C-alpha cells in the first residue's frame, strides 16, 4: 500500500483485515440466505452470529484505522477520501448484517416456487460486494486497476435490480394476502440494498481514483 502510506505497516495490515471482514461478510450473507431458504434453522442462526461478529470486527478496525490516520504519515489530502471510503464500505456489511438479522427476527414465510429468485438476489449482492472490495484493494495499491473491478459492481447492481423487480412482480401476482406480499417486498428491497450500498462505495472510489490520477 505504498501508494498512500509511507511507513505504516500496521495501518496497511488493518485496512487489509477490514476489507477481509467485509468480503467474508458477503459470503456469510449469501450462505445465510441459502440456509434460510433450505429451512436449516441451526445453520442459519450460526450465519447470523458469524456476520454479527464480522460486522463488529469491521467496526473495530475502522475506528482503529481512523485513529491511525491522524497519527501516522498518510498524505494529508487523501485522509478524507480514505475515511469516506471506510465509512461507506462499513455500510455494506452493516446492511448485510441487518438484513440477515431481520430474517431471524421476523421469520418471513416465503411463497413456494420462488427460492431460486431469492438466492439469485442474494448471490448478486455478494458478487457486487466482492467486486467493490477488490476495487478498494486496488485503490490502495494500484489505482489504475480500480476500474477493472468497478464495472463489475455496476453490472451486479443492475442485475440485482432486475431480479428484485421480477421477484416483486411474482410476489404481487400471487393470491396471497396483501399484508404478506408487502412483508416480502420489504425483504426483497433489503437484500437488494446490499448491492445498492456497494454501488455507493463504487461511486466514491471512482471519484477518489480520478483525483489520485490527476
């Protein structure tokens, strides 16, 4: 990470660990939705616990990194960009954790025949998150490589929107009670929100990279 840092090996390691936590959170999120769809209650609860620990770890690391940014030799004009990036990236795993937790608390009864759509939506959210993590790693090492992954974030975010829209159509075309339809729409929107949050990070990365390349 010599692109931004002079002599802060600890800080480099913390940023790598932070990005690892976000990446692992995306994997656990995807697995958690799969467990819920498969009625694997114990495994689902384990996933919820795991993502909670990863989210807490990410928060802890973000605070430590922020403290070091003001103590170490980060290029001053880049400090605000890095802080903004960390905060929005933290929002991705926060959203994923909140969504799984809501599944655990509210236990929505999913309509039959739609499991593949729900899983595809979760998979797309995880892919968007992984792509933005790779883009963030590139930002610290080689900003010229950032765009190699940003386009993937935008692709998966658009795919997520399409899947969410189709899922909502299927939900509201059913003969179930309106209250149940509205309840499931809420969960579709929240899974898709993970991709939207990753897109927000990508937008910031795009701007920060342009600034660094000028």
